[in-house]
């Protein structure tokens, strides 16, 4: 009896509270950066995280109810099969997809998550079948996670990688554990929902590692570059910089530029050494007149590019005389 | 044939709009070709989208006319089956959204419109809706689920898309035409307002005949560019002092 009460406390109180606290802590460095106004992405991150955490907390309520009572109350259902049991994970996965699309600047596809949610909800409302729901949701869930992971590894960015791990553990992996046990093994009882709680805690722990910079410091650091910096004087550093293959320098960096008027996007290649030469110090910014040949759209504009080749802002040109 | 008066009146009214639509298509195509810039080779996209909308409208009129003449019964409405006519109307609306997206420089609206339209098609295919093409009927089924009777409910959605979508597009055409003082877009809004009114009051034959009669009369001068809603802005001559 005592063990059962203790179990209920652990599952029902501690897991959600720890999850919530860790999620708030993960958001602290991002909020600080947002206040400093470093990047507009930080605000979207906070909005997305708040939404996802709310959805996960709602799922917790349902899992805990199932674990403690054995069944989910029938009053949650709307229409044939539409219930919070499906709506909440669906919104969570769609928010992930929306965030991935936002990060990858695929603005053409911004409406896709909303349209998919609409049709999947309509299907669940009309028919007592979850075939379409599963067929769409499972690949989407893993796709969003793997895109984050791939981008994180490719750019050696701990935050993006941690977002991938967060997405994967928040819903993807527990679903992978739960489904075979529930449907193929036809066993497990209400406790098959426990992996969802445990994996959610792991996911938010990973998120903290990313937002607080632990992954950047200990996993995604360049050992070779650090060794060279440690053992070199300033003149030697310049020499190292010069020794880099010429072909790599000449190829330049590819940046996605976006017209500030019509928001059309295009990839442009900039000669790396020219930008580095113009922006001499760390905070240097280069002003570039873009789209002179009108290859992106009909407008011309100025882009402000920093040394790391990120675009800090645009300014449209009213008139060329 | 349940109601011969209704059947023949709607058939004759639809046929009466055909010559207008053919002339409109010819005129619009001619103007579109003429709008091609000899230097860049680019043609006016707004004209192309207007032409496409009229072409889809023509297609949506042709199907019920042929169907009614060949089979001597009224075309089943969109609550019963998905047919070429309803698909064309949906295409027409989505092309209208594309036109608005182009004018307002909001490319994402266009994608949203086409994705939604694609969603409707996929949903209809996977939920067992009957697709009709004259005598050919097909129904796609998934699993052992009994979908019979549910198709009617689905068409509330398509009805919502076609009627609500068309009304919104017409409203936005009016607003956009007024904003940019564009006769083409404002005139198109007036053109498509008539089918919307006719659709809303489909049970009233007199309204139906008046609306389609207006389309038959108004279409040709509109396509020839004879109808002007906005006065062209007077050209201001500004003296520019030479820079010293």
C-alpha cells in the first residue's frame, strides 16, 4: 500500500514538477540572449518551448490518469475518435515541424502543419479510425527530430542538436517503445505509459545541455583548432590562416538572402576573404548592395553581413539614379 | 427528369454564357500575348491568372451542359459526388488565391491555397468519396471501414471551400482592385460575384437567370478592356533642377 502511494507520488507529482522546472531552467539562457537582442530566433524558441511543454504537461495528466485509473474517461472524445489523446501529441509534433520549417526558412511550407492538423482532426472527427493519423504523424515526428539532429551535427551546433534529442525523447522514442509492447506484445497494462514520463525527463535534460552550452564546450568543439590556438602567437595564427587551402577561400560562403520587400529567397555566394577583409574586427559589419542583376526579384536592397556570414539586417533601396 | 422547367432553363442559361466565355478567352489570350515584353520576354502574370480563371470557369460550365444534354438529367451536386465541374471550380478559386498572392507579394498564401486544395483531393480519395466522370464512377476504399453515407458530410467541407472560398476571393478582389486602382481585378470581382449570388440562391430560377445573363452581357466588354472603374491618375510633370 505504502509502495503504491509512493509510486503514485513519484509518477503523479515529481515527474511533472521536475519536467517543468528543467524546462524553465533550459529557457533561462535563451531568455537572457533574447533580452540582449542578439537574434530574433530566441523569441520563437521560447514560444515553441512554452507550447511544447504545455502540450507535454497535458499528456502527463492523461498518462497519469491512465496509470492510476486504468482507463481514460470517455468524456474526452469529440465526434467519432477525436480526443485530447490524439489532439495534444498532434499539436506537439506539428509545432516541432513548424519550428523546423522556421529554422530552415522554408516559408513556402509554413501553412503545411496547420492544414495537416485540420484534415487529420476532421478525419478523426468523422471516422473511428486512426490509420491516417498514424501514417502521417509517426514519420513527421521522426523527420522533425532527425532534421534537428542532422543540422546540429552538420553545423556543429549544440543547441540545434539538443533540440533534436529533445524532440526525439519527448515523443519519438517512448512511442517506439510503447507501440510494440502495446500492440504486438499485447501486454504491459497501464504501465506501458511510464516510458513517456521517463523519456520526457531525459529529453528536457538534453535540452538543458544544449541551451547552457555544455554540448558546444564538450562535444562539438574543434580539437585541432584549439590545439593550434593554444600553441601559437598572434603572428603564427595569421600564418595558419594563410595556410588554409586557396580553393576553399576562393569558393566563398553561400548565404540565403531574402528580399525585405517581397520576401523571395535566393542563395548567393560571397568571396570569404573580401568579407573578412572589410569587417576587420570581430564586431565589424559589411554593407552589401544586393540584387543588382535582379536575379532574386525586381527589388534592390542592402544586406548587413557580419564576419560569421550571418545577415544582421536588410534595407530596401528606394531609388537608383 | 424531376423538373423539366428548371432543367431546360438552367441548361439554356448555361449555354447562353458559352459564346461570351469563348470570346473572353480569345480576347484575354490575345491581350496576354500582347503583354509580352520584347526585351525580357516576360508576360503579364496577372493577365495569365485571369485567363486561367476564366478557362476553369468555362470548363466548369461545359461539364454540366454536356452531361445534361447526353444523359437528360441534372448533374449531381457536390454533396453527392466529386465531378469535373466541382474540381474546376476549386481550381478556379485556388488560381484566384494565387492572383491575390502575386499582387500582394505574399507567396505563402499561394502555397497555402494549393496545399489546402491538395488536402481536399487526398481527403476525398482516402475517405471513399465517389468520383464521377460522366458514366465512369470510382470509389477508393481504405481497409474494412464502412464509409457509406459519410461522403455527404465531407461535402459540407468542399461546399464550404467552394462557396466560402469563392466569396472571400471575390471580396479580396474588390479590395485589391480598389487599393491598386486596377480595372482588371475589380472587374473580375464583379464577374465572379454573379455565380456566387446564383449559387447562394440556387433554388430561385429568376435570380439564376439574371446573374448568368449579366455574366453573358458583361463578359465581352470586360475582356476587351472597355469597362473602366477607375480614372487613370494624371501624369504630373516635375521640373528637375540640374545638379551643380
